[in-house]
C-alpha cells in the first residue's frame, strides 16, 4: 500500500504565544509535529506493518521542518519529502499549501493519504479536504478508527462526540482525530536509522509551479491575542438579592440578555 | 586531543575548546525528547505506585525502556547495544532523573549494574549477559557496600573460596543497600578470595545460596528497590570471576568514577524540573491579590537557583564533552578494551568528583528553595516538590559522600603532579614569584571582562592555597581534611565559573548578544557569588596554614587578587527572574 502522510511543523503545545509587529514571535520557541498529524503518522505506520507497502511523509515548509520529518522517519516512516517554499513565497494560506501538495501527489500512485484533523496553529482543517478535492478522490474527516480490506475501507468518524460508521474504498484521504491511536515515541534505534533514510528536498520549480499559481486566496488583516479574562466575582448577601444583582449585571455589564 | 583532566586549574582555556549544551546535535535532541516523553508519558503516572514499592511496575517500565533502546546506550553494538556517543548517553541520564527513584533503578541497571561487564567482562561474559541487559530481558545490580564498609570499600568482609572441585567460588557475606535487588537477575558482587584478594564476581539471583532481605524503608527515592543481598555458601561458577583475581579495586574505582559522573548529570535534570514546577507554582499562587512570582524575594530565589543551575549544567556538560572527545578518539580496538575506556574515565576523576558534589549540592539548594516557594503546600506530599526534596538528599551521600569526593580532588591533583602529568608545582612556584610584584587589575569595559578577570584571579587563589598547603604539610597534608575540602571548593568554583563564562562566550560568538542575555545574567550573578565564596574559603585556608608576617603578606596578596568592583546582583537577579516568570520554565 502506498501511504502518504501530510505533516505540519507547529508550535509546541506548551509554548506561550506572543505577538510583536503583527507577527507571532517564533524566537527560541520549541516546535513539534502537529499532534493530529502525529496520529496520522502512527496510523500509517501501523497500516504499513499490517498490509505492507511504504509510508512517505510530506511537508510544505522551510529547512526548519526537516527536524519534524526526521522525527516521523524515526517513528518508522520510510521516506520523507520536504517541499521548501521559503525562498519562493513570503506567505501562503490553506489554498497555497493544498495546491502545492496536490501538484506533488497528482502523478503518484496513491492508495491512502492521512492528514491531521486540524493543525493546532491555524486550525482551519482545510488542507486535507482540499488536497482530496484536487486529486479527485473521496475523503473522510475526523476518523477515530480505520480498517482496510483489499480496497474496501471501513471507518469510524467522530461527529461532535457521536460516532458515524462509513464504508468507502481506496484511493482515499482521511484526517485523523484524537482517539485514533497512541503515537509511539521514536525509539533510539529508530532515531539512528532515520539518519540514513531518504529525505528529498524540492522547490516549487521542481513541481513546475510558479509563485502566481499558488498565491494566497486570503489576506491576514490582523493578528491579536484573545482578551485577558477578567477575574470572577462572588456575589454576596441574601439569595434573592444575589439573583436580582446577577440578572442586572447580565443585562447591564455583560449585555447578554 | 581532549584537555588533560585537571588542567583547567593551571591553563587558560578557550571558549571553543569546551562542549556546551548549545552544541547538541538534532539527533541528540531527539534522543533527549524520546526519553522525556517516555518519562512524562509512561513513568510519571506510575510514580505513586512505585513509591509504594510496587516493583512489578518498575520491571514493566524498564522493559518498555528496553524496547525504546533506553537501556542500550553504553552497550557495544555487537552485544545488542547502540554504542551511542557519551553526550546522548548523558542526555538520557539527565532526562530520566525527573522520574525520581525510578531513575535510580534505571541508572543502577545501565550504569553500575551493566558497565562492569561492558568494561571488564571477557568475551564469553559479554555474550552471555549484555544482550539481555541491553534489551531489558534481565536486570542488573551492583553490590559493593557492606554494613561495615561504606567509604572504605576495600574493607569488605564478604569472602570467596574456591571449592574442592575447582568449579565454583563459594561466597559468604552480606551486601547492603543494593539498588534493584527486588528484581535484579544479575549482580556484580565484590568479595575477597580467601579473605585477601579483593575481586569482582557476576552472581545470578538463581544460584544456590543467593537471596535478598527485606525491603528497606528509606527517606527518599522510595520508587527504587533497596535490599540486602545475602550470600550464604553461594555457588558462583569460576568463569564468573570478573576481571582478574585480586584486581577488583580497579573495577570498583572505575565504576565509581562513572557513577559520580552520571550522578552529576542527573542532578541537572532534577534541578531543572524543581525550578520549572516552582516557577509554575509561584505564577499560580496568589497572596495579597498578586502572584507571589511578582515579589522580589521570590525573584531573588529564582535568580539564585537558575544561576547556580546554569553553572552546574555548564560545568557538567563540559566534562561530558571531554569524555566524548576522548572516547571518540580511541581506536576501534581500544574501544573494545575496557582498560582503555577506564583509563579515559580515570583521566577525568577530578571533574567527576566536582560534578558529583557540586551538582548534588546545587540540586539540594534548589529543591530546598523549591519547597520554600511552595510554602505550606511544599510540605504536603501531594506536591511533587516534597518528593523531590526527599529524593535529593541521598545524592550527597551515595557514589562516595561529598566529603570523600572533596578529599579526592586535591589528592588526585597532587598524585597527577607527582606523576608528572600536570606541572602543578612548577605553576605554583611561578605564581609565588609573581606575587611580590602583583598589581591589582582593572577589567576592560567589554561584556564579561570582569567575569573573566575573576576566573583568572580565582585560579591564582586556588593555586596559591594548594601550593602553600603542600609546602607546609608535605605528606601530612592528608590529615588536614578541612584545608583539603577548602581547596576542593576553590577548585570547584573555578571550574564552574569558568565553564559558565566560556559557555556564554561561545554562545554569543554563534548567535550574538541579544539572544544570550539570560546566559550573560546567569554568568554575572554566579561569578560574583562564587567569587565571594572563594574569598571566604581562601581566607580560612591561609589563616590555617600561615601565621605571623607571612600570613600578613599572604592576606595582602589575597586582597590584591580579590580586588574588584562587585556587580549589583539584586538587580541582575530581578532581571533574570522576570524572564523566567515569563517563560515559566528554565530558559537560557
């Protein structure tokens, strides 16, 4: 089975975000594989171990993303592809990323593509479905279970807390939700082997893409932190007075009723 | 070639000549991360059970560590190991330390448990044991201490006697406080053949006459198993003699050096954890309607804790770098020869002892302040800092007490000098000649100029004190334990100050001043406070050694060497703490 994983490098979940000059400060921050993409890597490895084949992890990013690709290789992926867009593009959006990935994948023999449900930074959840659309293959989002039998695929997906069972077939793209699996830690022998696994680096040119082909369809107007939460208040006094005061505050201060 | 052990005291060292944590490779960072994830994800949830001596869980966790390769770092590839570089191996020890008593189980297995066979086993012994120890099929322990012999390891009473058939040694005695003894399969045991020849043996738990006593109730590291190993006419096959008969001390002392070295590395990991949880607690804890992290006395604590940690981390990884440099320079053949490896380790016996006592004392200081920052909650066992406080205490005792390790430092220097390995006496003489014409210096205005001057003068002060002590006491110096300990402290502070300065300098050369502000603050704070301590130790030492006119003269020399305009550490600590309070973790 030819398995492809779409992977993004994101801020470590423990990092504190700060904004300066309209940009999120990346200085000194720790970066990780987007946690949902980690489920995708793990699932791809398990499916490969069960059905044979090869796992290729792909990312669109800069030199910096090599570390996350190496981590996926250390977990057990076979090959990695880094599409380095740093020199060609100042910025991009979901359209940009999906377009580049589609271009790369369109002449590959693809059985199953796995992506994260969302990236924890942008949080759009669009890249996976857009790639499937571009390739003209079906997709299922937020999966929590997958079984492949020949070309038949049975999937359980998370629907806002409920489960939905779906039958479909390869080729297919899925996006992975928490609960699908427990991603493994890269083992030390895995880390040693990852050094020697192939990591191909491409630029837009290599994919016959021009800057204009992938230009963002959206514009970021402003980036700002959520307003700081004000301290809570404990109302005191007679219960009926408290209720009155609360209703008054909801009307006059919070303006929600 | 890597620097000679102890040479830092008499030579000027360049920033580029030392290894620093900024030099970790991506792969080394990945190994550290796997260890960290394993500890946080798999071990920490089990700690409450491990603390109650549920050692079946320790075994499962160690097996999982085996699957991840975390037991195989120091085992050669041909015996199922990974033969990792020494930096990776140190990072595993550092990250593992967060797991408290469990890290002692891990460390005892991979370190003092497995290494005697790795370094001193013959082909057959290595083949028999190492693959199982590297993958977690079997676990190892180390049995040296006895009720009557602790620091005096060679005073062991356990005996070994060859049986009449000449097939087995029959061992009798008791080995005390043996880590991992609840589940270990293989013990390195020291015993005296015919009550005389101190030797090491590989003893399996299944051999007739081998048993363990009751589980000890300890003050800390409760997550590790500690029992007595009882040898009662224990039958050990003759082929399980490790190394040569009567040469057990060579194994014991070399393994102790490694144990000290690894202990130092571990204290860095624990100290980081204690600082991190204290930062988070202080940010959350509100009194007088503000986070206690905003109070200047709490900031003072964070400033001191972090600068000490930075110095210890810099010094200990500098030593790690020396090991790595020396080991990777060994030929393939030498790498298979335990004696060549042991010689590389022995070369840095001084640095190993410094890392051991300095690391454990910095950690003890940090967990103590950590409890203080937690206030009453820090006294409650549901807070991690309480366990860390208890767990920390043993570090100043095992692997050679800090007192023994202090005594070893000047002792080893003098030995190296007599053997002609270090021109210590020549340098001391040179310095004494220089002293008459000594003029106090003014540091230049550039960054770290003052700190570099303090390091330079600290070296002179240490050398002066050591030189005078050797001159005055000669062979009797051994009995002057207070003076020896003071000299060890002087030497340690020199190594730590210099390591911090060089690390910061190296980092600035790579990524500029702006990105290394925090490192500069730590370095300035630590150097100032260390130098204050140096003056106290030196004064006490000179007063003990000299008297009359010569004392007055030496005191004036000390004043000249000590002359400097102190920096405002209060302001520097506030600044360092502000950055820590922002990131809520130890940052450099």
